[in-house]
C-alpha cells in the first residue's frame, strides 16, 4: 500500500503551510478573535482565491472533486496554526449535507460558498439531549396550510455570521433537514464565545414558516446524510488535533532547550525527556489511526464508522495528555494568554466535546 501523498496533495500542504507561516502568527490570531465576527474576512476571501473553499466539492458544482485525504492535509496545517476561520462549519459540514441532498438550488448555493460570498451553519445540537442528535425536540409540524418550525438549537458553529442554517428537526417521528434563512421571521440568534475563543450561537425558532422546497432530506435519507457529515467532520477535527499536537510537541521541545535550570537546559533532565517522548508517541499513534480512518472513508469502507469512533477516542485521550504536558513543561507561562501553548490545550478540550466526546464514542464502538 502506497501511503505517500501525491504531488497535488503535497502542493496543497505547502501552500497552506506557507500561508500560515506568513499571514497567521499567534498575535494576528489573537487580534482576529477580538473582532465581532471572530474570524478574518480578508483571510476568508484569500481562502476562496486560493481555491481552498472548493477542495471537497464535486466538479459539477464548481469544486475540485477532492476527498477526505485532501481535507486532512488542509486541517492538519490549520491545527498547527490554530486557524479560526469557519471552514468546518461553512464548507465541510454544510457542503457535505448540500451535495448529498436533492435540493434543486444546491449548485448555485455551493458556488457562492466556493466564492466566499455565502456561509451556512448546521444547527443540530440541543440542550439536555447529549450526543443523541436524532432525539431532538425541535419540531416541524403542520399549522393550517403551513409547515411551522419550533425549538432551540445550541452550539451552532459560526452561527452569528451565517447567511443560512441547515436545521435538524423532527417531523412526525422522522428526522428532517431544513434550509432556513438567517433573517426569517421567528428566528432569534444569540452569539457567544466558546472555551477556545471561537464563535457559536444559540438559535430559537418560534413558529418559523417553512415551505416544502426548503426541506433538504427526510427520514432515512436525512439520517444517512447527517451521519456522513458527522464522520467527515470528525475526520477533519481529528486531523486538526494531530496538527495541534505536533505543534505543541515541537514548541515544548524548543522551549525546554532554551529554558535553563541549575546552569543547564531543562531538556537534559530525564524525567522531562520521558514526558516529551510520551507526547511524541501519542501524536504518532493518533496520526496512524487518522491515516487508517482517512483511507477507509475515502474508499467507502463499511468499517469506516468504527474506525472514526476509535479515532475520536484516541484524539480525546491524546489531546488531553499532549496539551497538559505541554502546559506543565512551560511552567507558569503555559497558562498565560500571551503564549500560544495554553490555547492548544483549550482547542483540544473543545475538539473532545464536538460530535460526541470520548466516552460517547467508547460506548458507540463497544455497541458495534
């Protein structure tokens, strides 16, 4: 089996790496997070100009027809620089659902996403239902000659900046995916910051009128599309975590070589060397499992779902170990906002809770 990246994939990695090194240092990132949008619109336009927003889409929709491998290449580099632009929500999550739906207008919507002119967020999580997303209380019901959407969605990534939302709801005991405009009557959006500084929103729907053309999928089709989106999204954030682990490890090694104690670099102390070896091993184990999951998802292997759950468990455990060791080996500076190292730990914490935490995926894996 050839595990080497192709020339195109290596070019994509080098392009993203060059961009992050040139335009995305830690100080710039902190300034971006302080803005109301929580991301750089100039960077987003550049993502579109470089063709990154077209990576996962099919050629008939204006994309490059790339797949999971190219997405992991992209997200691994994003993880190293802690990129905060809403690629996951607007391109991966929304794009996966749109492309696999039968919506009559999906091609024109995707073209606007690729051009960087349109953003969509997926609203699927709700308070008090845990990670059983299909057990949602948000409902689509018949009111006279209209369809009415009622309920609340939480932790909607980039929700305050979205032009449209894809909402997971329940209709007569069956799952349904609905496309809703941000300015529709009856919808209120409350934005807030998450632990890693990124933007989320809570959506409240009160008798929002929905036409039948806004329904993207329903029943088993909706659940299949949604599950595919979850698997691809977990793969992407796992690749991001691998990039962040690698950066945390390298920054820690460099710091311990420069920090002196008892007239010698602290990297000479064996107990600290053992900790850094543990960080390296966990990063490499996660990387190996990521490769397996990527290849399985790329080839539509029926076992891909199991591997994705195993990967999410490994990411949760390894991210916690690598992040905590990195912070501890940096001492008091590790918990300061002025250094990037603590922000990697915050991102690991956020990633662990997304799309099902470690315990959820342990239970899911065991059930299979």
